[in-house]
């Protein structure tokens, strides 16, 4: 039974860290054109609130 707790306490954070690292590596970056379109859309939304 102690081995189960050992696996949970030490293995859990390692697995969680590996999943987070994998997710960060796989995340797609925006292209320059996509960044510009996002900025323009944000400006348009804020201007329409006035």
C-alpha cells in the first residue's frame, strides 16, 4: 500500500509536469498577419464601446 502512495506523491507531479511541458511545446504561435488581425479586431471592439 505504501508503494501506491509513493507513486501518487512522486509520480503524479512528474506526469503533470510532462503533460504541461508537452502542451506548451505543441502550442501553435500566431503568424504576424494573425497578430495584426487580432490587434485590429480588438481596437474595433473597443472603439464601438464609446
